[in-house]
C-alpha cells in the first residue's frame, strides 16, 4: 500500500524529468503542458521535426525544448529526451504522450508505487486501469501486440504500447532506443527484460478522442511494425 | 555451342576477368573482388558446361542441378538482404545520433 505521505504528494520533485515527444501537436500540446506542469515541474519536450508551429506553442511554457531538425519518429524523440535528462542529472525519467491521452496525475501514482516497491520501471497499463472511448479495433490490436511481445520478448505485461512510463536513473541508463518509430515500445520492453531490473505495472487512464485516434497507430501499421520487429530479430 | 552460350557465357567470363584484374591491381576491396569474380566465373562455367551443376548436385546428394542453383541463389539472397539491412540500420542509427547531437547541443 502507498503510505499517507506519498498519497498526499501533489507535485513530483524537480529531479523527475518528464519527456514529451511531439510531432505536429500545435493544436493540442498547449493544454497538455498546462495540465502536466501542475504535477511535474521539469518537463522536456522533444519537437520531432514538426511542420506546424509546435515549437512556438511549447516556448510559451516553462519547459525545456529540444528540436530534431528532421522528423525521425517517436522512439528517436524519446531517446533524445532521455539522453538529455540523464545529462542534466535526472534521478527519474518519465515519458508522456503529447496528444492529451494521458492523465498527468497518473505520474504521481507511478512515482509513489515505484518508490514504494523499489522497482526501476513503472509501466502504465490501460487494461489494469481505464481506457475511455477505445474502439474495438484498437482493443484487438493492442491485445495482439501484448501476445506478440510475450512471444518475442518473454516479458509478461498487460499493455505493451502505453506511452506513459516512469523509470529510475539506473533503469534509464539501460535503455537505448534504436528503433525510431513505433517499434520503440516493444524495444523498450525488450531492454527492460534484458536488464533484469524489476518492473511494475500501474493502472492508468487513457482517453481516446477523434484527434488522438486519427494521429495514433493505425491497425495496418501494426502489421508493418510486427514485420520490422521480426526483421530486427533476424538481423541481430 | 548455342548462341546463348556464346553471348552470355562470354559476357560472364569478361566480367569475371575484370574482377580478376581489379584484384591484381589492388583496386577496391580484395574480398569483394574475389567474391564477385568467383560468382561471375561460376556463372560462365555453368553456361558453357550446363551439365556441371547436375554433376555437383548429384555429388552433394541433391536431385537436380537446377535445384542446387536455386538453393544457392536463395541462400545468397538471404545473405545479401541481411547485409544490406544491417548497413541500412547502421546508417539510420548514425543519422539519428547526428540529429540528436544537434538537438541537444543547440539547447546547450
């Protein structure tokens, strides 16, 4: 159980860096950062070569802003944020999507749980928590991804493609994402499994909206993703 | 000899000779010159002496010469695909590191 002192935590300490990868998120990222800054004082946004004015919107908030000169993909943006956070002395690093799907207060729960059990990774799970307005096709795709990951990585989790995670510095130092696009979620789990460090799953809330669904992973792309992961395994 | 053998066999032999000259002159990678030279020379030999694949196949316990060529082609295809995939990934990783370095250094 989470102790009382931790339950009352209203804001994460400054040594918790929250990495937000963003690509063409100008219409959404302002409110997302506003909500995030209420619980996290140290936020690093990685603008992944957006073609809209994402960077201009981000500059209005008191956050670190890194810019990729070209679009590389979410995995590359997250790794840039992690590398930067480690260089700046972060003791904990979280990842948080820019599309407004996540609930910022879930980070507090994850932080409390991570410290309570002494694990190195806390992974958000919508299947242990709540997924609002999730289409059945998305549910099916995510469940297939869970089983695919169990087979490929041997890691037993309930949600493999959830963008909200928290890790200790020690844990982050074992993560090196080389798969730039959406395959990074499976690669992270793979590296967690190989690190031998303890991980926990924490129930979180995901809110689907028409916009987030339009930007999110398409079902057809999931097949390409699985093929890429398979090719990567063969080439290793 | 058929017209096909004259044209394509000679062509393969000329290409193999070209790689042999490159290897002797030390122009480019010696290993690549040996590999490609042997490959083209092998092609020339099998065109001029079509029965040789059947002989090698029989010696190896494979039914037909065409099967042997197909198996070797398949293995070569897999090897070449893997080589180019690895090169592509290395290039992609180097490019990503460069973009990452620029992003972090611009802020610093």
